[in-house]
């Protein structure tokens, strides 16, 4: 009888289009499916993503059980756990999907090298959750891309869309004697349980990802334009599922291509969503080649930037109490749902880094803890992009006016009224900026500035001027 094979799951909690799992099943040997919870810094997930992981593991365990393989749960350093599983089972092969964050790359590279040196177990890694591997795309000189457009052009030329791999129908699984339970991981929040509203909004797991994808492909009309309006149901809401590997970007691409071929969506809408997936790859591409970018600015001249220490401003921002309704709506949506509309993410991030001049790392850390789709590459690169210090970044003098953004992208005030109900009675033409409304309008709407709704934590015009001066006169770091 063949010796067992270990299938190590991490952020790839699905059965379909899973290259490592397909190769494991092809070994025609008993399979040990293992999830290792390694919560050491810097491996620890944020609070919101831990909630998602708990429910995703439950769904994944059920899916594996349905095809004959129990999901074994272990807690501890992944390299030690894998060694112990190999010793317990006598496995001679271990497979996993690649990860791309710097600390994950280092961990997996060292684990693979050690297993190969041991000569007792063959380690194989396969494609992970990107369209293309970070090392597969490069400039003519072999360097990594530093600007998105040429990266995007190169990806479009090189990426070959092939049919997704089918889910296995039978896995001869092995149950370990001392496997822990998902509850042992203690992933759910307590005292208080701030996740109550998540349950009616999300269905973690591969089935939930499939349902979200089905809904999205049916309504993907005018995506390229409608995606900018937070009150419209135009975005895919797939990012938490992609982050946990419950659906692959290839599966998403195939479904959208089918819709385009049937004339159900336009080429412009298809290409816009394709570019969003490519931007996700670009972030991982940058971080893979420049691992210091998790906490250091891409543009070195910003590494001595005089960020302000402003605990009050930071607290107002995190709590959605800045006095700017669009910013407050976004921050409240984030805390209550674990996500935030992409347009509003840009506005809220710009407000923190430019209106308040607070270090982008403070915002990045808050998003890491509160976003269900928190991804180390996208989180750090997008924050740097908005702050003006990242790759292909928006110019530093681009400072979103939150009032104008609200008037342009939430013209009827639907989004603001949903998340900032205390000002819902304001007339629409004043809703984006209550502090500029006449006293009689505020009284009629039942609003007392500073009591029922905060006054602006900063005034836009002087805050913008302060930011422009700080950015223009930033200390230059000699390289």
C-alpha cells in the first residue's frame, strides 16, 4: 500500500480548481488533509478575518467530509506541525499552494528546503491564488515592474486562461488521533461579540463564493461606471472569498468570459474587472520582490515624512465621527459589515493621511483588523498608493474633497443615510456637509452639531493647504 500524502491547507480553502489537491488525489494514496493554525506574529490574522476563517474552516471541513476526507486541525508553528504529521503517518510527500507575503515565502522556502534535505519526504508547492506567479512577469531586463500599466499590459499578453480543474469526487482521507477542533482555535470575538451583523451578510466557504460569483455574473452590466457609486450593488463582493482561497481568480475569469461571449456583459466591463484582478496581482508582485514595503514607503523620499501624532483625530476617524458624512459612512460600514466600498476606501484613506496627516501605517493596521478581505499586499500597497508614497501612486497633491466626493458619487444621499442615520432628515443638497447648513435647516432635521452629530474634526481648506505644504516641503532622504 502506498505511503500517505499530506495536503497542507492554508489560504486555499476550496476543492475546485485546486492544483495541489488535484495532484494529491492523483497520487492514489491515503491523504492527510491538514490545516495548521500558526498565529505567531507576523502570521496573525486580524479580528474580522479570524471570524471569516472560523466559518470558512467549518464549510471546508464539511466539503472534505462529503468526499471522504476529514480535515485535521493542528495548532503551532507550521514547520513543526508538518514534521510531526509526517512522523505520525509515515507520509513521503507533502503538497501545498504557494503564499506570497514575505514572511510566508520565507517560512515555506525554509520548510521545503529542510524536507528535501531530510530525504524522507518530498515537498511540492503549486500555484496559489494569483493569476500569474510574481516571478513570471518582468521587464525586458528581468526586473520587477514598478508601474501598473506596463505590468497590466504584460499580464494580458502572457496570461493563458485555461479551464478550471474539477473538484475531486473521492479523497481517501486519514483521520489523525489527536486533531484539534475548529473551536479550539478561538477565532470568534467575545466580550463583546462585534460580529453579530456579519452573519446575515456573508456566507464564508466555497459554496458562498460560488453563490456570490453567480449573482455577480448575472448583474455585471455597466460595471465600469456603476462600481464607483457606493449605493449601487455593482461590485462583486468576492474579495473575502478570494482572500481565503474559496474561489480562484481563474474561476472568476472563466465565468466572466462566458458572459462576455454570450453578450451578457460588455468588453469594457469585462476588462475593467480583469484590471482589478490584475491590480491585486500587481500588489503581490511588488511585495514579493520588495518585502520591506509592508512597513516602509516605496518612494524613499517619503521615509522621513513628518506624520502627525493625533490620537483624537485617529479616534474620530476609526469611530466614524469626523463630521464628514461620506468618511463617517465608510468607517461605520467597515466596522459593521467587515467591508467598505472601494470608492469610499480611497476617500477615507485620503482623509486620514492628508486631511489629518496621520501615518498611513495607522490606517493600514486598522483596516488589517477590521477588513474581512485583509490582504497584506493589497492593504500595504493601496494605503501607500493613496498616501502618495507608493508605486504608481496618486500624486501627493491629489486630495479628495469628501464633500464633493459625496455629492458626485452619492448624489441622492442613499449611502450616507444608511450608515449615518442621525443626519438622514437633512435635505439632500446639504447632506454631504451638515456643518455648512443654516441653523434652521439643522433644527428642522433634528441635528445639533457637536451633540447629535460632530462638527468637522478639521476644516477642509486649511487641512488641504497644510497637507500640500507638508508634502511639498517633506525632508528628502538621501539614498
